[in-house]
C-alpha cells in the first residue's frame, strides 16, 4: 500500500553534502536557508507571518530506505537501534521534520528560515505552524 | 516531481468518523489508540521504550489534497487562511503529526498510545522519538 507524495518546494542551503551536515537544526553548523515554494502553491502561504515558528517537512531524497536499524548518530561504537527509535534520515519514509523560524520572505514564495541542517536541494513536502502558536 | 510513500502501519481507534474527531491529540475526545505496525518493520521498533514520547506521522487518506486555503478549524465565520498557515488535514500532502506517549506494547508490533485524534484506519507512515528525549 502506498501513496504519492508531491514535492511543494526545495531547500537552498550552503550545506552541500549530507556527510558534513549537522544532525539537527539546533546543532552547530546549521545555517540560515532559503525555502523556495513552487508558485503553484502560493495560496497555501497566505497569512504566514514573519517571526512565526514553523514545522518544515522535507524528504531526505538521498537516504537509504531499506535500513531498519542504525548506529545512533552514525557512531559505530554505539549498538544498533531500530530506526523508529532514532531520528536517522535512514528509514522507510525518509521524512525530515525541522523546527524553524520564518525570518523573512524573499518574494511571494521564497521563505528565509533561521537555522536548518538539511542539504541544498532537499525536497520540501509540507509546512505547518507550531502547534503552540496556532489560533 | 513526486515520491512513493509506503504505509508502515494502521491506527485502530474508537473514533470512526473524522467529522466527529477532535482536531488535535490534546483536545477533549482524543482517545487511547492502537498502532498496528506491519511485521515487516518489526526491527525498526527495536529499543523503543514504554513511557517514551513519540512523534507519530500519519497520512490523512480522506483529506482533500487540492485545497490551498481553509477556514481555520472549519469555522466558516473565520476568514480563509493558507493551508500552510494551519494544521488542517486538507493540504497537498496530508501528513498528520501527533505527539503521543507509548503506554504499552501488545505483542511485538502493536503499540498502545495514550491519546490520539486520528480516525480508525488512518495509515501510519513514520514514528520518531521526541527530539527532547533522544540520546
């Protein structure tokens, strides 16, 4: 059983290689990034506010989807753990979830976010407001 | 551009109709639920612990994916807002994100979680530990 996921946008970042990327958006090495949304989805951005905390959903398109256990943080000295007990990008559906702050718009469909670890070219699949900030 | 999302499990819940479902997992009406994971993915659950806070990712298979703006919380007295400024299930990729607590296992691949608003039969697409609890 499967569903089709559509790509709604792309990450533009100075981080080009996932081997050098930090593991989480709040770790050293995460950088300000541009999120370019496909203009077809511009109406979905209506009422998004600068300063808002967002949950950015990406698709780790370079991840191995056939792996079910990993060494936490890629450290081979640590015993393997099931992927659902980790936030490894290696998993059946390599969804990335990043907590970011919207710091500016650059035109109607490009968002500038404060701190992101996803590499340049990562597909974007959804954006939601932080549940603590919705009204 | 699109990717194929695989279903890794299914929600079993006493909530049968989304029209009566609460909007969020911390709202009145959310119920204890069973998450049945496909046995093919059992190794992915290794090291998951009872009491752990999880992020459960679902696919709102009944949602309208062609909608880009909605009345917040379905209240037609409120002005429409872009779907990426809401947590509506209506969106291009109807991913549900639910913060739940694992309260028990029922066999190796069925998880009992404390409080969930997703309806019976909702496909499960990923599980991650709460980022504040990972080690």
